[in-house]
């Protein structure tokens, strides 16, 4: 199958997190044609809508290094269908682009590395080593039963991977501009301050918690650090403030503020929690706070394989690949506990947007880069 055919089929599966919609069977059917062994790894519970389908497919041909391509078939909901120019789950090719939910994030990359694997195996039947694909339907959601569980299964079964490429859309404008060699950690926080409810005309009979909250938030706005050689400075961003008030003449009983902290390798999540509590305690103790850690910061790279990717990009796209750690969290945070990992995929300009799309030429370039990388990876 051609790249556009594979991607069109993938888009047709309504794989909204955590459902794969039949897309993993489609992938396994493609891979079995090249003698891959496909193992379904299902976790979660259907009763609470956490049931997640995952797949680990591998082709071992003698002794040699093991390269893994990782990705997700799940997509975010399409939103208002009337805002789309076409059915989000029916691929449309127009003006050199393919439109549909997941075209950019990240079914396009999956199609690109399937084609790269096919092209590699057609010419290199006697390669020595292992090629695998790690695919989940739980990346866009809580990610509790997806790649995290696959990595645990791989460790339990003592399956060693030498290097992994995650096909997330990393490029801002052109394929070959940027790869991610790490990511910052993320902590979501909810700060609640209590007061005493009362009428706004009688403030002496009430305690307004908003005044205290402002003091706490001012203290939290102080810089966390200046960054380091691989990471930008950590940052705290306020995302919401809520009193639950529906009238204008009521001093609220309590007020809550939500904020997110993206932190670099200067800290761990435990260290961040301590800093936040210390800062709050320096102002007062009329608060409660809840933390939810989404991921720890990481950077885990291989100089050799990083060089292979840079050379592959230069040879195919004619671009000097830059590597950084900016952006949000991804499943690479789980894979980093298993092996060196780099994220490299298509242009991410339209991911999660109405009329999500990707340039066909970009995917062809991406697939050729993946192919060139495979050739270098298994060269002796």
C-alpha cells in the first residue's frame, strides 16, 4: 500500500481515546505480511471506560541492535463537526494535503514508518537485528494504561531495546527542523484558601479568602530557576481561579486556584512540591493544596543514534537538525525508562485543530528519513 492509502485507512478508524477503533488490527495485518509477530496488550477496565488496546509488534532477524518506533493511534475528539470542511474520519486529499483527525497527530508518522519499514525490508532481507513497533490507544488521555504499561511488560519480559523513535509532530514549519531529546516534567496543582461567607455590605462579619489567595499567588510567581544547558527555565502558569460564586453580593467561603508547573532536570516532582509548600508557608498556613504529577523531566539520548538521525535528515531534507527539550509531555517520558529515545515526526502546525491536515510531501520526506535512519542503524 502507498503512504496515502495507509494514512487514509488509519484516519477512517474512529479511535478517540482510549479506543483504537480497529486501527491496531489494520496495523497488525500490514506488519504480519512482513513476518512481524504482533502481541496485543490490553489493560484497564471497560466498566469505567479505561480499557485500552495496545500492541507490540517485532521482527527479529538474527543478533543485532533493536530499533523501536513508538506512537499512538488514539486521537482527540473532533469537536463541532459542522466546523469541519469534511468528515474528520474520512480522509480527503486536497491541494497536496491529506485532511482528517489524526493526520498530523500522529497517524501520519505511523504511516510514514510503516512505509519506511516495508521499503527497508524489500532491499535488506538479511539485516541483523530487530525492528519493533510500540503502539497504544491511550496517549491523548490519562496515559495510565498505554505506553506506560507496555514498557512495564517489556521490562518484565526482559525485552531489550537499543533505541526508540517516537513519531510525535516535532517540526514547526519544515520536516527536519527539530527533534526532541527530552521533555520537562509537569505537575498540576490546586490551591484552596478558606474564609468565612458573608454579605458584602457587612465585611466585618466575614473573612474574604481572596485577599489571602492573592498573597499566596504573588509568592508563587517568583522564578523557580534559570534553566540549564539542555532545558529552558521552569515555569509556573496560573490556569483558573474559582470561588463558585453565582451572585455579586456574597463574600465567598473559599476560593481555589489551579496552576501547572513545567520543570526541568534541576528538580524532581518531590523537590517542586517542597518549594511550593515552603513558599506558601512563608505567607501563611490557611490553605490546602493537591498535587498531580503528570511526568518527571528526562533527557536520555545516544550520541551515536542522534548522529545517525542528524545525518539522515541532512541527506534527505538538506536541513541541519536542531534538538531541544521544549514543548509538552509525551509518551517518551515512559520510554526513557527503557532506552534512549528521540521524538521526531511531521510538522505539528494543525494538530488538534479543526481541519487537521498534513502535507503529503512532508510525510514522504519523513518516511525517507526514517528509511535512511534504518539503513544507518543496521549498517556494519
